């Protein structure tokens, strides 16, 4: 497949395809058409075909898609068949909840450590790992080949921490701080604003109630 720019909208749909195909595979379904996948996912069949054509198509007209093959290929595109070592910055409620979410390991994201500067949290054990001081982070990142950092800290300190992470070799930041980060080229950032999703839900409720 030739290298070409793939839109963020398409990339954003790939995890959903991967998740639904995984469920179909677990149910023993071997083949599925774009229309059948459309009915399950509530995405148009033409959109599904367009999305897959960005990566070579995967199926044959009138024949459909092999579920297991498509599942594996999308997993490769998403980079899920290699492991990523990650740390969490911020050991508050959200940081602890993410640390305890075991499903990440199934996708190759290995939780290696959690850091904070709150003296009341330092030394606390989360999944048998002690919360470490931010002063220990640089050495820890280098010794444990960490490539992803998860930010669950207040937005006031997020930019400074992100700069430090980029300086010590972190390649990706999953950012839950309520601010969009600007980082050097080569550092990938996924900004997650939980309230945005909630406001979208509120909009859809409002539209439905108003007959939209």
C-alpha cells in the first residue's frame, strides 16, 4: 500500500471497526458484507467501503469480507500487534481508574508506572506499583523504554509536563488535561475532553426531544 494522507475521521473510525469485528470473530462469524456491517455499526455501507479502500479494500465485490482477516489487518494498521509501555502522570481519581483498567494490556498497552507530586499520594500502591515522584520520571522512562505517557493532571501544569515528556523521549501523549497541547513535531498527541462527549450527548437528547 502506498503512503498517503489518511483523514483523521477515517482513523477515528478504525477502532470501532476493530472492536465490532472482534465481537463478530468471537461469535464465530467468518464472513460479512459491507451492508451487514453497516446495519450493525450504523455507518453507511458506502462509507465503510470508502474507509477500507484507503488501505487497499480488503474484500471482493459480491463476496464480502473475511472477518478474521479484516480484524487482523485493521489491528496491524492501528499498530496493535506490538507492545507500548506507558506511564500515567497524575495519581488522582482518573489516573487510578485508568491504571486499574485491565483491558489496555489486551491491546498491547503495558502499564509500567504512575507519577505525581502530591506528598499524600507518593508511595501509595496502585496495582502493586508505588506512586513515584515526578523527579524520578526521567530515569524511569529511559530505563523502562516508555513510549507513551497518559496525562491526568490539571491543565495549569499540563504544558510544562508535556514539554518535559517530549525532552526525555516520549513519543505519544494521551492527554486528559482539559487543554489542547502543542508539542514538537514527531510527538503524537491525542487530546481527550470528556466533557465534549457529554455535551454531544446533551445535544442529541435535545434534538430528539425537539423532533430533530
